């Protein structure tokens, strides 16, 4: 690979950052709270792995890993200027650091084939997707992460590093997880498909739906019957994501939309 390829890779990330609606509508962002939470948790997992690989534990979770990989690396002047112009917006510090890290890592890995890290999952992709689905996140003084409508503590580096992958970076899966209002997920007692959900819209009432690869979410009366027979269990959102991914994996036209 060449410096030109590195510049092209960095420019693609800059354009993705430029396209983010950093001041999006609150209700729209709130409706994507579930996928954004799972994307953040997946980033925290990957960030823990990268920080261990490059002895950056003290900087976890939001850092520019290229400072530990190759401190002397620099972006091409035009790309660097474009990026810094974007970072002068109202983004908070952690968002700026990770956006800069995403651009620099794309450039570094594409221009230098000897750079290590190819065995690790793409570090910043979950965060870039999170930004694309609703803009920035915030951190409070107690260390909690606020994703507009949902707040949680990141946990420990070691705990995140030991996690299995949280969510597939597949737009169809992410879209299927999001809905306005409160939601609970269910599956058969062996935690296999199909996945059901019970919705509690903000205007009141409730709806029960089942997911299929071809039809998406459809109304159902099966959930209440399965509950009455003790044939289903409530599952976590990451389990619902896994079942949805498995349903979509073999569906025509359901390839990753990356």
C-alpha cells in the first residue's frame, strides 16, 4: 500500500464525520438509543483490547491509539486541515479525540502494511456508526456516559476486554433494534429464534411483535400464549441483536450494509 492509499482512507473517514448530524432532532436520536448503547458497549470492548495491545490502559476508554502505535505519524496537510476545521464545532473533548484517532488510524493502517493490529477488530467503527446514528455522546462528572435518553457507566477495562462481541455492525440489525418508547425482548427458553418484543409507546398501551428476516417486525399473538405456557424468557438487548443477526444472515439481500 502507498501513502496515497492512506490519504484516501483517511479522507473517507473525514467525509463520514462531516456527514454526521451533530445537532439532530432529540426525538429522532432518542429513538435510536438502543442501537447507540450497544454500539458504545462494543466500542468499549474493542477499546479495551486495543489499549492492552498498545499499553494504553491509562488512556482508556476514549483515546487516539495512533499516539501509542506510531507517535511520529502525521496526516497529509490537506486532510489534517479539513479534520481540524470539523473538530472546531461543538463536539466535546472525547468525541474530538476519537474522531481524530479514527482518521489517523485509517491513514496509518492503509499506508503502512507493517503496522500491527490487523488481528484486532476495527477500533473506531462502532463509534463512527454511533455518531452517524445520532451525533455525539456526553460524559458526566461521575463517569457515566450519556447517549441522549440513556445513561450508563462504562465498567472496567478488564471487564470490557473479556466480553464477547456485543452487536454486529450491520445496519439492518441496528435498525431492527430501534423503536420509540420502552421495549422488552423475549425468545424461546433456549434463547433461540424467533425474537419477540413488547412495545410500550409513549402515548400508552402496548403492542406485541415478532421479527422475521423477510417481513421485519410484525404483530403477533404468540408472545402472550408462550408466556402463559412458560415457553419463553425475557432476554437482553444484545441477545435480541444476536438472534436478529442470525435471522438476517441467511436472508436474501440481508448482507452487511457497511
